[in-house]
């Protein structure tokens, strides 16, 4: 069975599992937002970082990369890999603060009416705090940027995540206004501090 996984955050630049093919593509009707708290990678329970999730947004698209995993052994590595010093499902552990999975259509051309690939798995952090205790929700660009500037977790400074995402998106030809506005505000804060 062939499996496809869509990445719109760190999976764009760091899949972390073997795959057969990657396709730059987008999902329709969603936008990328820094509304998810990270207490395990880019922050701590005391001072969470912010990572991206997607939220419904009519008329918008969210660019990313879809990964095809067709070999049984690669699927086992991606989903049952020995990781974080315990037997765990790699993507399930990596994306554990994302409480929903959706199976969506992805497109490669803005004018396309037929999806390039259907049924692609996407991890989503829902805004329902009863099931997603790390959801931080919307805030001003300035507030989110201040939090990103100061947060740091086991995977490194939160700002590195933001800057890597900005770079990866630009490399695939995507200028995400939300990401670029945040990156510019974080750079402004850092330059003022120096």
C-alpha cells in the first residue's frame, strides 16, 4: 500500500524517514499559522515555543511537500521506528502534539481542478483545548515574534525553526506572508537586542 504524508512545517526541510518521492504541492482551503505551542521540541512546558499548524481558510492555499512512502520497510521506519530511545512510531512521536490527522487532496498547479494526489495524510493541531492542551491560538505578529525569539527547547531555539521554515518555503517558491512577517519581526527584535 502506498502512503503519502504532507508536510507544511519542519517536514518540508527535514523528513527524517526514507521516502520514494517528494512532490512540492499545496492543499486548498487552509492556511499555515503559528498557533500551536511546542513544549517538547522548540520550547518547554514553562515557556512554550510556537510551531505551525493549519486552519481552514476559504480561498487560501498552503504550500508544502508530500512524501511518497511505498516500501513496507520504509513505512515501518516512518511509523514504527526506534526513536527517542524507545520503540515508538516516528511520525506519531515527532508530531505528538498534533491531535488530528486528515486525509486531503494535494495540487501542484493553481489552476488544476483535479488533485495531483488524493488521500494524503496531514497532521493538524486543532484549536480544541479539551483535546489539544498545547494550542496557543492567534496573537499579534509582535506577540508571536517575541515568544519565538525567547523560546528554546530540546530541538533548539524556536527562531531557528521559523528561519528554517522561511528558507525552505522560499526554496520551493512559496512566499508565505505570515511566515515572512514573523521572521522579519524576529530579526527586528534580535537586532534591537544587539
